[in-house]
C-alpha cells in the first residue's frame, strides 16, 4: 500500500500552512476567509482536479492518447446542517484531436482508477462531463 503524509500548522488567526516533501501550501483557515489561499472546500475540489489530470497523464502514454492541454472546472454545493459537501460537478476539458470515443475512454479511465475521485464519489454525489476544447 502507498502511504502519504502531510503536516499542517496554524501560523496565526488568518491562516495555516501545510507541507509535504519539498512543497508547501498556504491554507485559508481564517474564519473571515481570505482570497490568497484555498479554503478546505476549495482544497477538496483542487485534489479532485489534480487526481483527474494525473490520471490522464498516467494513461495517455499507454493508450497513445494525444492531447495539448487539460482543464478541469469544478463546483461544489455545501449543505449547511449538518455541514456536508452535498454535490460536486465538473467539466473536464481536453485540448485534443482524438475522436469522441477515445475522449470518453479517457473520461471512463479517470472515473474508474482515480484514487481521490473514487474516494469522494463514495462519499457524495460526483458527476461531470468530458468535452473537447474549442477555440
């Protein structure tokens, strides 16, 4: 089994920092919020998007899927009581000349083999579409 480790600590009432390996990210843990850092819900969405992009990076060389870029747009809906991410939707946009069938196969692979994707999908409604980037 793979294991992961992250350490986080409060800097002050306006924020915290999380570290892993040689990387560091500022966290929005200020009750009032802040615009220069990801809050916990945004970090969750970012983790899903990173999982999706990494999944494509992993499978593309194996399947010889050619692409120029990937964009993921996510939206989360939070329920207030009890606090819960009730729904997450996404749009996976791939800049590619591959046909629609191969585009859908990549999307299927992301849904089937993404660790974070599958973890979140088991806990809440997670739905989205894949589409080709158009100018």
